[in-house]
C-alpha cells in the first residue's frame, strides 16, 4: 500500500462564464489546462439576487458534463427533449456525444446557488455517439461509511459500493466526502487513476501540506489518500483512468484533432446539431 502525496495545489481562477456568472476554475485554466480525462472543473456561485443570470442555450460535443449542486437549484433543458431540475446534493450527468444544445438556469428564489461543473472527456470511439442525459435525485445517491469518513457516491466504486450513474465511457469515482471525526481518514484509490480533491467549505491537510478551500489538490499515484482535518470537513474526491489520447478543444467542443474541431464548427454553423434550427 502506498499513500498518495500532492503533486500540485492550484487556487481557482475567477472567470466570467455564461450570462453574468463568475465561475471559479481549477481545471481548464492556465497552469492546469487539462487533467486527463478531466477537461474542466468550475465552482459556480450565483447570488440569490442575480436575477436572469445563468447558462442560456449553448452547444457541446465530444465529452460529458457533470453538475453537482451544493445549494440552490438549477433547471436543465436540451434539444433532445430532456428537462430536469436538480437541487442540493443532486447531480446531472450529460453525455454530449455528437452534439447537444442545452441551457442551465437557476430556479431557486432567495437562495445563493453553489455547485460544481466537471467536464469528463470521452474516448475517440465514443465522441460521436448519441447524446444522453441522466438526472440523479438525492435519494439515489448512496452514503458509504468508511473509517473516519462518510462518502456520498455519485458514480464509481468505493468500499464495495457503486454510485447510481451507469453506462458512461469513463467511469470515474465522484464522491462528496465528510470527515466523521477530527483527525485523519485514509481512503482507497485505484492505482494509476488520475485523482484530485477540492475543499467545499474549509481546507484540509494531505501528507502535512495544507490545501485551502477553493483550490484543487492533484494527487500523485498510489493506493490510498490520507486526508486530515476537523470533524465535518467536506471535500470532493474525483478519480478516473486517463484516456491517453490527443485533445483538441475549442470552447464547448472537445475532439482529438484540429480537423475534427473544424468539422464540428461546420456542423454547428450549418445547424447539424440535434434540434438546431
Ligand atoms: Fe453546458
């Protein structure tokens, strides 16, 4: 057994996104342009009084978007006909595949909206598959009790349990973890998988290094990670096997080559995305 240490700590960068939203970006920014198979990680914060802000209609192709809410709620609409609303502790997993146009807009009144959006790449063989959408209600997300921690498991496996998201190409571990006592908790991770942690309300320590909130801690390889902090310290733990293919990205489109991006832009401009006018 080998304990993982931190290979990089990077604070989030504030980036304007959508309509009037500032996101706090840790993957997909200078210093960490990607973290195979992850392409982007944003912490979204929308104030209760920021009426009309959000993410109006926009396209995606070639990867998957995962939304996980902490407070408030957001409503999803897409050109495949899916409509869904997710609130605190709920998730949405959208496989853009060959193309989808969607909107993600706040629906809660008087409550600050806070959540995460993670982009997970698709292997070349899956980039042009039909789009797919999964809503994951609170009750479907199991809680796993570990030694010194509890984990809400959105996807992937941990301590013999599995999350409810199914049939996705890259099957990451996506867990919302809380320390159940002050001290250190050791969590198993698959060897060779890319892995990172992100503090939700407070920082924590790994191998004597402090990770502040609103920052990503990327881990080196190993079979476990030991996280130390006060009782109720809460963080995301995400891990997956790298895809190992070339990445060509242009805004909301992520393919393998520049030629494929060019073809995607032509498809988009000519209305060949599903449901496009
Ligand atoms: Fe989107």
